């Protein structure tokens, strides 16, 4: 009898151990894909995940390489495990299953200067920005790779030290494709409004102010937020402007506001950022807490002081221009919040909420082509004023 009981106990223990192993295996986060965008002095790598992870990093020499370990992860079988960059900053990126519990991403370095690394959610992805010594324009090899190469529009080669002033602006119409953005009471889609405003803005900047303008999207397609920033960096933009319409459960909420990247304890600003980031307020609070230690570095990279100046000029231009043609224009001011689309941008960057699509009166205005044209003209005028001030400051500094 005692032998039978012992046998049953051993069988039960083995069964429990097997169940535990299977459960632990099932809990591992999958590394589903690796994508990158690269130019001569910048590369953004995005690791697509199906859950939250923690990571560590280290640097080795002879040869010089940087690696990140993703804990509690497994590598999906169909992930490409090596990408060759073959530029001065980054030779290649490799990914592999380092041990049963760890996926390692290795960067074989050239003239490496610095990096940023952070986790984004909704969906989960691990983003690494690699920076080298700033050189000329974007490399002919600028591309996104996700199994096969998808080339980004070419950029003319230019000397690194450009004359003072603003020559190239990347305009980002928010949302698109499967992501409609906010939807007005009468069914107007944010993605359609902001695309039209962005196209008008591009035309005005190009024709009136002789500033090269590049759209992150010129049609109704979906682009992940991290791709939009990568385009701006790869194209060596002087300014990055993301255009959105605002929304609120309060139907009487109205007005215009302009944002820059930074930490905030303003709940209303956090709610706007959560909506644009497509995450819940609870998740937004956690993400902001997780990123708080590196937000000051991100804001500095984002040229915070210049972004503040650009934001105020664009906000003032919008309010003044629209007030002269329309009643009840509310100036909600310049604010800051953690917008994923601004993280990692290497130039003065702002996000403009041009009106509340959730407000019936402002939705009606947004549906009107003339109102959208006035918005584009006002943003362009703000950019022009920023350029003029930048050139003036540069001349003073040269004396």
C-alpha cells in the first residue's frame, strides 16, 4: 500500500512539474518581427512583441558591439535573424535566442555616438534608436525591412552643415487606414480631415515659402506611430509637425491647442495623449511612469526649447488667423504630454490639435474646405515666422 501511495505521489509530482514547465513556456513573450529604418547617421529598429518585457543592455569591444537582452522571451521561427546595414555607423543587426529565457539583439557598431531604447505599448514593441556622427543627407539605402525591403522616398544628398534656417519639414497627418482617429457626431473622420489639411500645408510651404515638405502619408493608409518619427529622422527634417483633431466626451469642449513632448501631471493632457497613442488612461499613466527616467533625455533630443518656440508661434498664428474669420475660437494654449509619435524625433517637433471634431459646430467647420485651408495657412505662417526668427538668431550669433 505504501509503495502504491509513493508511486501515485511521484506521478502526481511529475505531472505538476510538466504542467509548470508548459505554463512557464506558454507565458513567454514572443518576438514576432524586426523592422528597421536607416540612413547614414541614424537607424531605428523596432522589435514587435506580443506582451510586456524587461530588458538589459551591455557594450562589448573587439569588435565594438552593443546588445540588448529581452527577458522571458522566445524568438518566433519566421523572424529574419540578420540585417546588414553597411554604413559608417552600423554594420549589422543580429537577433537570436541567447538561452531558453532570453532573446538577444546585437548591434555591430561603426562610428557609434549614442542610443535611446524604450518600450511602447498598444501593441507592445521595443524601439532602439542608434545615432552616429551626423553626416550628409539620407543614404540611398533608406528603407524599412520586414521580410522584404520597402523603400522610402529618396532624399537629395546635402552637406551636413546647412545654411541657417528651415529647409525641410515633415508633416504627419495622424491616423489613417484602419485607424480612423476620432469620429464626429455627424460621422466626419479625423483621418480624412488631417490628411486634407496636411496636403494643403505642404502646398503652401512649397509654393509660398519655398520650404521642402514631406508627408508621412499622402493617402488613406495606416502607419504605426514609430514609423512616422523614423521617416522624419531618416529624411533629416528640420521640423516635424503632427496634425490631429481633438475629441472629448464633453460635447461643449472646443478650441485649439499645440503640444510638445514632455512629462505631465495634467490629466486632461494625458487623456489627449492616451487617445492619440491608442491606449487607455491607466496604461498611459504606467507608460509615463516607466519612461520618466529617460523623458528628459528624449525631450532634449527633441530640441525642447526650440519645440516650445515653434509651438507658441504656430498656436498664436492659428488662433489669430481663425479669430479673424470665425467666432468663438478658443485658445487652449501650448501644453506638453507623452505622445508616442514625438518620441525619438531629432528636430523641433509639435503635435497640433486643430479643433474638436467631437463638437458639432467645430465638426461642421472641419468639414469645410475653406476652414481647413485657413488652418493650413496659419500653420505655414507660424513655420515661416519660426524660420525668420531662426535666421535672425543665427546672424546675430555669427557677429
